[in-house]
């Protein structure tokens, strides 16, 4: 039964499913789950979401819960959407970074929930250092001792999400640019992005056939310093996510949906607010 509940929680708190709830009024999964914990009569959808979210806090903190905590407690509380952007599930070499925050620097956050194992962590960290000099692992309090032991002699930082809901840094990430890779940083960039970098530094693009073009662009990138390429990559990534209309997330969107609101492509503050306050018909 617990596995079924965990599966349902994972389905409810995903960006595609929240999109369906808000934009298509597909709320069956949310209501079926939340009615086990609260009488939905004369309640709002916001109440149902908060109820499930609070249950998730005590029963099963999934990846969404961790990402939302990082977004609220590290990005919004310590920085601002005016100068900081975030990315999620960013492909880096053979891994995908759970959460990347970019302001004056780029920082990776790899999430390991209490149900995750650490089997791939070493390879994931190695991949992240190919593109970013700061890497953190975010764990639940149950896995802190294990993370502390594994990462004791490394430059990797550790954040712990405690049972109070507070996300606390227990080991500060140290700058480590020894393994920055031209190839990995280049692969992260889109075609228009690496072309903009080349034009900025060379005032022209390679004049070769399409078969050789990608390789030649990489060769031109390799003639720059790794630090320069890294800084230019951060500028490009920051431009991907910055949006003036999302600045209101800080004050207008409920805590439970801030991560969703930022990363949903169907973002609309007014629509989200109306859904949150809408009465449930039971």
C-alpha cells in the first residue's frame, strides 16, 4: 500500500500533472488522494494541494518536494529572481543535474531522497564538474551520515533537508575547476548559443561545410580559455530562463507551487491563483 501511495504522490506532483489540474481541470488523482486526509466539502483546490503536500512532508518526500525546497529556501530566500535563474534536469555529459542555480556563478544540486541509493553519485559528480565548479548533494536527514562519509575528502558540498522542513548547509562546496571540459560545456550549449559566443570573440563563424561545421565550432571554442567558455556558457543558460513575467512568483504564488510555476511552460499567475482559490465540487 505504501508503494501505491508513493507512486500516486509522484504522479500528483509533476509539472505535466499540475498543468492538467490547472489548465484542463483534470483533478481526479488529486481529489482521490486528498480525500483520505481531509473532508473536501466546501474546500478549495489549494486546500487539497496543501493537504497532500503536507502529507508528503511527513510520509514521502519525493524529488519535487526537494526541488521546491531548494527553489524556495535557497533561490528565493537567499537570492532573487531578478539576478538568479534556475534550471532543472540539465543534461551534463552522461548525467542530468536535478537543479542548477546561476547568478554570479553556476551551482549544481544533486538530490538523493531517503529512498535513493548512492550507486551513481560518484559518476554524476564527475560529470557535473566537467561544466560547473560548484557541486552540492542534497539529502534527507536519514542519509546525512552516509553522504558525510562519502564526500568527506572532496570539494562537494552537502545540504540536508531536516524533518523540520529546513534546508541547511552542513558542508560548504569548494571551487573546483580542475575538470572543466570544453566538450561537455559545448554540448550543453544550443547551436545559436555557441554561435553567439564565437561571433562575440571572433566576429565571424567558421566557413566550412555542414559536415565539418560542428567540429570546427568546437575547435574555435577550444582556442578560448576554459574559464572564458564557462562564463559565456553561464550567460547563455541564464538567458534561457530569465523572464520578467515570472518575477511575481516570489510574492503571488503559494509555496507548494513555486517550483512548478517557475518551470511550467504554461505559466500564468492569475490562472494559478484562481485555481488555488476555486471551490471543489463534491
